[in-house]
């Protein structure tokens, strides 16, 4: 694959950058995610994770089945920044009662 092929479209990370990172010692998807930000864009790795796993496998010789996918930590539900800034929902229910932003 050519060095300039974009693997992570959200963060504009190329094949060459990922290969350089693996050759530089980053051998897990979590390390690559933390350093290069692959999988941290709007798609949350849905587009690039499998490609990155394959690149790690090719560069390290570890079978694809043994390369772990990055941990995904989506919010349980969207929270508006104003709610967090105010210290919680206006109804005072910290357990997450219904909150209407309007």
C-alpha cells in the first residue's frame, strides 16, 4: 500500500504514519489511538479500526485474530454542557431522570 493512502479519514492519518508508529514501538490499537488519534473522530473507528488491526498484524507478524480492537466508550446518553456546568439536571435527580433542554 502507498504511504500516502489515508486510513483514518476523520483524523487524516495515513498508512505511512501508522506503519511508522508500529515500527517505532506502538503495537496495539490503543497505543495508536492515543498517539495518532485514529478512531477518535466522528466515526469512532468504525471506518479505520479494521484497517489498523490489519496493518499492526502485517508489521508485527501477530495474527489478526490476536490483535485487539480499541476500547469504545460511548456516552450512555448525550449530555448538554450546560447540565454539566450547572452540576446536574435541573430536577436534582443525579440518577439521570428525564431532562428536556427546551
